[in-house]
C-alpha cells in the first residue's frame, strides 16, 4: 500500500495567481536590483489600522495579561459582543433583518468562501462569473466538483457566466439549471457593481430554480452610489436563498489582522437525498465547531471598535482615501486613451488592454517599462483575457507616481 494524493489537487493550475505574480516580480527585481517597483496587483490595503481599532486591540491584549481577565477558547461562532455589533450596525441600521446568531465570525472571507462548499453535495452544479475571484473555482476543484481544465481555461463541469464589455459586466442568468452560484458585488476583479434590480433578478432566479447564492460582499464599504445594495438581504426573498460573506479586511485594514464574518439565515435549508430538509446554519455551525476554534479575543475586540463613532469616522477616511486613488487612476487611464471599468463603487479598476496585447503582455509591458505591477485579467478566468486589474490600495504618492509613469508610455 502506498499513500495516495488527492488527485483533484493535480487538476489545479500549478500556482495561485498572486503567487505567480510575486514570482515574476521577484525575478524582475533580481534582474533589476535598482527597480523602484510600485505594486498595484494584489488587493492588499496599505493604510494602518484605525486608531480606535488599535486602542481596543491594546486594551484586549492587556486583558489577556491579567489573571482575572484572561480568556482561553472563545465561542467558535464568535463573541456575542461582535455578532451583536454587526447585526445592529451592518444590518438593522439599514433596515435589514439579520440576527446575531446568524452571524459567524471567522478569520477571513477567503477561508469562508473557500470552505462553504464543503457543506454541499459533490453533485451540485456550480456557477461562477467569469472573470472571478479564483478561490471560488479552486476550492470546488479541490473538492472534486469539476473535471480537468480544458484548453480554453475552463474547468469541466463548472458553469461560467462571462462578464465582459459586451454585456456591461452583468452576469447572464444561466441557461442550464445550476445549484450553487457565487456572486461577488461590488465585483472583484472588474470593480463593477449590480443595482438592486439586477441583483433581484438573481434572487428570483435562485428562488425559482431552488439554487443557493453565495454572495461575497467584501467590498460593500466602497459603494458610493445609492442604487447599489450593500447586502443581498436588502433584496426581498434573499434570506431563503443566500449566504453572505463580509470582511473587515478591505474596510478597516484587517488583511494582516484577520477578521471577517459569514451570515447564514435561519430560513436557508437544503434537502438530503431523501428530500428531508436541513438548516444550512446548523451545518455551517457543525463544520465550524469541528474545524475552527474562533478568532482571537483581541482581534474581535479590535473589530468591534470599527463600529464606534471614532472607528466609523476613521474607516470612512481610509475608504475616501482609496477612492481618491481610484479617481486618479481613472483620470489617468482616460488621458492615456485606455478603456477601463469599475473604480466607482469598488477599489478595483479593470482596464481593456490595448489592441493586439493580451493580459500577460500588458503585465510585462507595465512591469518592464513603468515598474508598475497589476494583475493580468486572464488570471481570473478566460473572459478576463484582454483585461488587466489595478488596485486603488497603494498610497496616494505611489498611485500618482505610477500614473505619471503610465502616462509616459504610448499604447
Ligand atoms: C485580490 O487581490 O483579489 C485580493 O487579494 C483578494 C483577497 O482578498 O484575497
């Protein structure tokens, strides 16, 4: 007998998109040690944690140092103080009904969107928008819900919903019946958003088809326009068909600190093979209690401070700062004569690469001639070919410098 490998892993591309970019950038830096590279590739924030968050974080660390106030394992689902603050501030204040016990605190929307598929049967048909955050696709590949990737870059068995210039990046409803649908809005990578009406069509579809929407709202804090929903539960009937993922990473700078949450409404149920219904909330709770021991107490106290008036003021400032970068990027692209999308309700700008240049060629051009790093659209799926993503998450100074360099290139 020999140990065997999970062969589903062998179906994956050899590396995760952001690891591949890092590898190429490091190689470039080694060849050009004096290169002053500006990174606008991975969607990682650069502004420090808000003062209110840092203070709460410190206080909680001090509590961990006292015999009376020390805490060991916390609840796997998260501390009530944080779940209550979320229910009140992210939902009730918008007139949305989500109770604290439907909220599960975690260490990241990446982990939750990657793990959620475990509680669904392997025979479910999965639909993803294309381009897409690779985690939704790859976690399903790892689980064995797909065949190999074909020459077009699509995994067999997955349903791809192309979102391109041609359809204004609005995902078309699937032609075949699908069971699980991943939607991320405001969208990573295209930076575009869906209006209430457009999202309502998806909720209606899911209700009719008996599907479940896995709704990633990690970028909701960047929404500037009134007709864009911050939560899928703003749409009538969504509680019966949608799980929602949120994060403190992009609104409050927690990419390195790690805190996020997932909402699984009470009403959400799925049948077993005999037709008996099971509450998804209980299954997710079962999964989390076995595989997860919760987020650390200081981190949850830090996240709670996001909802204080001071925390809110500070996070708004950071978001405005990044959105000012987005505006600078949009204006510079305009001047350079490049077509682009997004950057209005999201910190991502999705550029159409110039005629005759594919995503990786544009990546190389920017890296070699401007020392600016972005993400090739094709890394997010076959419909991302011919596009390129820049993030607004760098400093204002670097964003301005990067755009000056870009404006010196001719395309
Ligand atoms: C991205 O660049 O797409 C982000 O890093 C996504 C993430 O938060 O994992």
